[in-house]
């Protein structure tokens, strides 16, 4: 397992697309904060909140989907099985790798937001407790996003998985938008949004206090368990010839 994980982390680190994603997550918060400097409506907790995190799954899905598809297109998974790695270890190592880089992206985004947002916006009303609670609440959402990403990427087994991931997280973000729009916020939309981590990030982006945080964490845990368990079952039965 450790060798599989190490090889995945190294391979991802050498990806040109990873470098583009890192550049994107540095540039976006910086540009957003600078443009918002003179907008009295924009404080975003000094831009330390999860402002903008709702679109990270869409961008990250392109990187992750391509990374996962590579193993199938290059027969890398079959080679891993030949040398003695189990399918469970292959799947879990991919999940851990994807999760690690997703967290790196989020940490980088927030580090830039704090480094530029605090001195530029200089919001004196920052509430450290709210910021901390919101960022801790994001953790189960990100784990759920990683689990969904690996499930779809390793189930579809091709670059089509990358497009499917992008569209899934785009639709999830849309559900989050509809769930907070009073003109479109139907009950069934709110119910669906509860199960979509990207929708939860979108909704949190528009609220200072997390509504029913424990329940939302439970939803994220259920989605993570279902997609990880289902992904393992399908991967173990998949024909890799």
C-alpha cells in the first residue's frame, strides 16, 4: 500500500495539469480579493472563509479524472496486479492520493486568501470561531468529494470519466445555487442538495453559520461510505483485460 501511495503521489506531482491547477488556485483568490477591495458588500470574513471553494471540485475533477484514466489507458492497473498488488490496495491508494491533493488545493487557496485578504480588505469584524468552525465543517465535504471522484473515475475507466466528473460537480453546484434562491428553492431541491458536497459548499459560501452541521456531516459520511464501498465492489468485479 505504501509503495502504491508513494508512486501515485510522485506521479501526480509531476503532472503538468497539477501545476496549472496550483497556478489557478493561487491566481483566483488573489484576483478576486483585489477586485473586491472597494466593494463594501464584500468582506467574506476577510476572504478567509470558503469563498470560491464550491468551484474547486469542478476544476480538480479534470486533474483527478485524467490521473485515474491514465492507469486504464496505459494498462498500469493490470501491471500493478501482475506484480502482486491487490485491487483493494490500488483503489484505496488512489483515494488517499486524490484526497491529499484536494486538501493541498484547498489549503493553498485559503493561504492565498488569508495572506492577501486580511491586509487588503482589513475587516475588523472577523470572527475567528466562525472561520474555524466553517473550515472544520469543510473537511467531511472534501473527503466526500474525493470519494465520489474516485468512484466515477475508476468506474468509467476512461477520459469520459473526467467529463462525467466535471458535469456531476457542475450540476451539484447548480443545486446549491437553486437551494439558496428563494424563487427556485423547492423542497425537493433542498433535499437533493443535502446529499451533494459541492452543493453544501455553495450553500456555506452564502451563510455565516452552518445550518444543522451534524446532520450535514452525517450526509457526507454516508455518501463517502456508499461511494467508497460501491467503488470497491465494482472495481473488484471489473474486467481489466
